[in-house]
């Protein structure tokens, strides 16, 4: 089965953030399918791990910040381990085609679903890669993928 995980789901697979255990459990339940990993994911996942450190550094008391560097290292190490094991597979796709597809998705669905550009782009890439299953934690993105006929596993975050 061809499986596309959006950035939110991938970050939960590799990090210690809220609901990470639920994402890992769902991924195991699905049989550890190979997940596509685009250059867009590389940027977004690595940046999300670093951004988490930034936000925690601002909110945690100084005495509780010591673990942040280790948490970042572990998250990036888990990502690399999954890449090395072939569970996450680096692929490329035609950005121009994905943008055209995303514009079409936007025209059909954004006014009704409230989808953001990057959410639309992830669904467009999933379609370009002929994915049958879409994994996310984003409600609007899940609705968009469903509206496009994709099977969706959504671990929606609390708002």
C-alpha cells in the first residue's frame, strides 16, 4: 500500500511531543508501512523538531531546559533510524505538477474546508505519488484528503 504521512504525523512518530505514543501505536497497527519522505518533509520535520526546542526554551523554567538538546537529538536520531531501515523512503515529485494540483484542490475545497496552502500541498503530493492512505493529525487536511477519495487515518490534535 502506498502511504503518505503529512509532517504532523511524521513529527509525532519521531518526537516526544503530545500524542507521539498514539501515532507510533497507530503506525504499528498499520503494519509499519513505508512512508514517503519528500524534500518538503525534510524541511518541515527537521524544522518542527527545532521549533519545539525554541518554544519549550521560552516556556520552561531554566532548571527544566537541560533535556531539550537530548530530546532534539533523539528525535532526529529516530528519524534517521527509520530512514536507514527503509520505513521512511526519500522520494521526489514534480513540484510544478503538485502546485497545479494544489491550486485545483484549493478551488474545489478551501472555501468549504478552510484548508491552508501547505495542507493542500501535502494532499496534492500524496495524489501525485498515488497514495492510497493518508496519515495526519490535522482535521482540515484529513477532510480534504477524504473529499478527494483517499483513505485517511487522522489523530486529530486538541484545539
